[in-house]
C-alpha cells in the first residue's frame, strides 16, 4: 500500500513538473509576434497560457507563468498522470523481475 501511495504522489509531482519545465525558446522578434501563448505539459500539453507581456532581450526562454494560465485541460492532465504512473509501475516491475532473476541465478 505504501508503494502505491508513493507512486501516485510521484506521478502527480512529475505531471506538474512537466509543465513547469516546459516552454519555448524565442529567438527573433518575428517569433515573438507569432506566439499567441503557450501550451505546456509533456507528453500531452494540458496548460494553455496567455501571451506573456515580458520583453526580455532575445533569445529568451518563455515558460510557465502562473498569472497567465488561461485554462487547464483535465483530460490531457489525467493522461499525463496515467502516463507517469504507468512508467513508474513499469520501472518497479522491471526492478522486481531483475531482483528475482539475480536471486535465482545465485542459487
């Protein structure tokens, strides 16, 4: 039970961090004009963000700005959560199989 709770918590953290570390590198003023906002999240974008009013010197990295979040797609966010949960479960099962194989080969 403890391992399941840890996996669920880690999948939630990975889901939210996927949007926090996602973004786009804008290199020219023309790109800056063309970008109307960002969609963030990996592997399924789930946060739609309004255009940033920042005007940093280019090239600049534009990422998550909490004040600019327009909408959150719950379906895509759930898909992200399930993706990370399945990856963690797969890693756990592989480690368990490897440990069992090593214990059998030592006997």
